[in-house]
């Protein structure tokens, strides 16, 4: 019978093998987590962002809006583009808008309805915003850009005539929320559950629907802090 003794050499080999296996597994797991984190960071932090002033999705005819591409690093080659409901895809300054420095100023008409974004020569994209110019005389003032959980947000139902702040009824995803005699509704601290399609109506008509996006900035920051701690051992 062949008999094998587990002496110091065997124990050292076993210890080395287990340590190498554990280290490889942990390194692979951490590297994978870091890779996912960096990918998420890149997704959450695009190379450019589109800002809009005033920050809302709906406008009356002939109201002006300023759109700007805020680029991280070299801004050369970035252009503001749009795609309208009529199928027109073009840059600011060609068929619409007036370039003023880094901003594009647009005096809006219903044919300007569409999605707007910034794009580089290599095809990189910023966030996009929707702009609606209804034919009617009632609009809903709601943020075009994402709002952060915990922020206070006010929605306004506006009539183009006088008075502009009539009693209004507000809806989310087709369901009635409440009626406000002031024509505006405030959400003191928005949460993810407040994300959705909003519209309003008053005695003069009904607004189109606009989507409000809510982001959880605090949770994203916590996620990155945890991963940073995991790799550095410090907060």
C-alpha cells in the first residue's frame, strides 16, 4: 500500500494554492465590480450635457428658449441638434435657432416640437430634452431636466391669457392628483415614485403631457463611496 504523509511541504503547497485561488477570485470579483462601476460612472457622466433655460418642456408660441452644450474638455466639433415631429433632423443655425456664443436661442413655434441634444463629430451624445409648443392656450410648466430625489418641485398650469393662474386640476399617468386654486402644485420632496407623465387642465383648456424624470443622486454617491472604500480602505 502506498502511503502519503501530509508534511510541511504538502501543507505549504496547499496553503499557497488556497491563497492564490482566493486572491485570484477576490481580485477578479473586485476588478469586475470596478469595471461595472466605471462603466456606470461613464454612463451617468456623459462627455457633454444639454442645458435649457427656462428649464421646462412646454412653451407658448413665440416664447424664447436658450439651449447650451456644456462639454467636458474640448468643445470643438460639438453641435446642438434636433429631430422634430415632422421628421426634420438638423443643427442649430441652419433651419432654426440663432447661435449666440455657446448658446442657441430659439423663438418657438409649433413646428419646433421635438427632441433636442448635443452631438460630437465622432457621434457622442449628451442627454436629450423634449420641447413641446402646443396649439392650445394652456401649458404645464414642469422640469425638462431630471430632478433629484429630495428636491422640491413646483408644477404650474398656465393660461396664455389673463389671468394666467386659474384654478387647475393636475394629473399623473392619467390619474387625478389634486385640484389647486392657485394653478400650481408643489411636491416638497420628490421621490422615484413621482416620476411619470404629468398634465393639467383649467377652465381654458388642457395642457399636453410631459415626462418628469427623478434621479437618486444620493444612492449613486453611496455606491461609489462603498466601492472606493473597498479598494482603498478609506472613506
